C-alpha cells in the first residue's frame, strides 16, 4: 500500500492587534457584562412608573382588578428573582470568558479561520484510520471515486 501525502493549501496569515476600549477605565468585556444590568433598571422603572400612574390604561389587556386577582407575587419576591437572575447571568458571562480566553483583537477572524482549517485537515487525515477500525477501506473507495464519475439520475 502506497503512502498518501496531502498537500494543504496555504492558510491565511493573521496579525492580532488589540481593539481600543470604548471606556478607558473599563474593559469592553466587563462593560458587556454591566450594560444589560444597567439598562434593565431604568427601563423597568419607566414601566413601573407608567403602571403606577395609570398612563395608557385604555390600552391594557387586563383590567387592574384582574391583574390584582391573578398576581400573587410580592414586589420583594420579584426583586429577589431579578437580582438572582442578573447575578447568575453575570457569573456565567465571567466563566465563559475565562474558559474560552477570547480576547478583543482585530484580525481574530483570520486567526479563527486558520485554527479551524487546521482542525479540518487533522480530522480529514483521521477519517481513513477511523473507518479502517470499522472495517471500511476508505483508500479503496477514494481510488474508485476518482475513476468513476458519479451518475445523477
């Protein structure tokens, strides 16, 4: 059996350069964790204020009596649930950042392309060996496919 060598196409070259921060005293990553929390509270306060002042009551789906009858959750329970959700959201964001170790760089797309191309090449080289473990002669099928054109009906 002859040894088969594969010629890889050249992978894209890449240069990683740091992205300038939006806020000088806070990294973009930490800003991405804080902004959803910081945006939630003013928006929810606006909705709470509209509800308390009874603005646009003619557009409500449910009357206040129906709402009071159905809603048995206290404000404290709602606040506790929101704070828990935001804490979990921020903690998961921190964990994912440190597990993936992705940085904020220009040129990251070319770097990712080069990494994934290398993985695809290694997987392509591993497939014949894996198929051989299953009893399939992949090199034989490859030689047949080169000489026999596929017929589409």
